[in-house]
């Protein structure tokens, strides 16, 4: 019989966290295989029974871009800072699709996965992380389409001039991932008790798009209203992305610093609320 004074080593230990700010990154890393499996599940379940399959990744931004060109370019005649309308609208659509999809799906993670959460233990953070990673696959395909259009207008039409800021693309993606993750965890925690917030969020995301320079440039907004758009953490990200690949716009590096600060605060708030709700959400979901 082993000496009772010896400490028994356990492979895993499930316990309540003392701090709301704590994130067990080691445990999340140990469940990386589960994360990859969930990413694969999301991809297969979305396009398994569709006719075009992953081709929808290309069809969606192209159709949206055509609508934007007609509505905002030809009818409303919004300024695109002298850049071709096709590549201007496609730049906004590409990164907005990633953000909106990540936020929409993350915001209902507790409700959509209540059955799994109630049966087996794993780090709950795995679920929202899998959504953000899964959306990256779709973004990667649509980004390839965007790059092809950028190359055409750069080397064939000679109408845009990408610059060194394209190297900031991974950082911009990281900021959008963290922003959607933070906001998503906040809304997901709230919808466990107030389920009608899901409908409000769907409507709110549509409105939020018009407070973000997706279909217009900052130069087309009257000076007295620009502060409203500049208060949006996504504005600095979108302006940097467009300036990097199109060489146009009024990008200010300080706006990117502002975006980073706000996103870090929201992510911290999201972690606190998520950690608090995950301990008791099964009683209200």
C-alpha cells in the first residue's frame, strides 16, 4: 500500500476557478485536438448537403459586391477615394464577413451547445475559439479572391498601389478575432438569461455595419459626424486594411492604437463575464 503522505499525481483536475480573470491556457492547449475536431465539424455540417459546397465562399462576396456597386456606387454615388469600386467594396466585404460571422456564432455558443456542455467536461473556451478559427477558413478563401482582384488592379490596370502596411494583416486579423471573441462571450453570457437578445444582436450587427467604413470611406463623411465612426474600434482596422492594399484613404496609426486598447478591455470584460456564467448557465439556458 502506498504511503498516504505521498501526493497522488492526476492527469487532469476539475475545480472551480478562484479568479474570474483566469484562463487556463495549458488546459485549452491540451484540448487542441477537440478544437480541431469542432472546426472540422462546423465546416462539414455547413456545406455537406449543398450543391456548390465551398464555392459559396466565392459566390457570396461576389454577389454582395455587385449589389454594393449598384446601390452605393451607381445609385448613391458614395466616394471610394478614387479607387475602383469593385476592389473597394470587396475589401470591406472580405473582412466584415469574418467579423460578423464570428460574432454572430460566438454570441449564441451557450445556447447552441447546451446539450454538449451538460454531458461532458472540457474547457468551455474551446467552443468560442473553434468558431473564430473555423471562420478563418472561410476568410482565407475569400481573401484569396480579394488578392486576385488586387493583383489585377495593381499590375494590369495600374490603378491601386499596395504598400508595406500589408504586413500588418495578421495583426488586423488578430484584433478582429479578439473583438468578436470578447463581444461574443459577453452576448453569449447574457443570452443564457435573456434569450430575446439574440434577435436584437442580429439587427444590431446590421446597423453596426453602417457605423463601420465597409461601404464608404472616411472622406465621404461630413466632418461633424466623423467622431461617431472614429469611436468604432473597427474603423482603424478597416482604414488600415484599405490603405495597405489599395493605397488610399485617411489611415492614422493612432486609430489602430485606439482600436487595440478598446478591444483588449472588451476581451477582458468578456472573459470575466464568461467565467462567471459558465459555472451556472445550465440552470438558466
